[in-house]
């Protein structure tokens, strides 16, 4: 009798592949409708929720709906986000990072002319840094280089 064996694949890998595959058509539609594309030059390494680490460099940010943001550059990845509505459109585009010691975490992105901004989820590492330091983080703002729809 012949037995079939299943290949063991980490569940996180399957979820990540499915998430990226399902976002491709949505990302194009979102850019055409209400999404945005922006560029930023980050002079320091930074992290996002999920532990994704990015080296210093120039990154393109694309809004993928209300719950994810695609970050592409020397390193690429997704950041979990929430869409927050603002009463007035942003006058300038900016990315805000929280800073603990020598670590930076992407927290929010505003695009000039938009009535909303993206808030990035806090990672476990960021929460641990806040507890370990016992201090409130410093906010670091970087102007976006270029934006578009």
C-alpha cells in the first residue's frame, strides 16, 4: 500500500504568500482610486510590525487598501496599517518614526492633499523597547520626497 505524505510548510509562510498574491490586483486598483505612492529617504535603519527590518535608503511606499502598506527599496515588505481620517487635508507629506535608543519604528504616513493618513501597527519589539526604556519615544519626522496617485 502506498502512503501519501504531506510536506510540512510553516503556516506563516503560507499566509504571507497568500496575502502578497491577493494584494497584487488590489494594489493596482487602489493606486488608481484612492491610493497613493510616495517616496522617502530614510537615513537610518527602521522596523515595522512583524519584525521586518529595513536598511537606510530610498523607499517607495504604496497604499494597499486600508490595512497594508507596501514598502519597496533595498529591502521590501508589507506594513500593517489603519486608515485614520483627518478633518483637513495634510499640507505636507511626511513619515513619522518612533525612536528608542538606536532603534526606529515606522508609525505613520501622511500624504499632502489627502484627508486621511496611515497609522502603522506597533510591533512586539517596539512595545518591549518602550517597557525596557521606561520612557516615551522620540518622534522623528521625515518629509516625503515625492507623491502621486
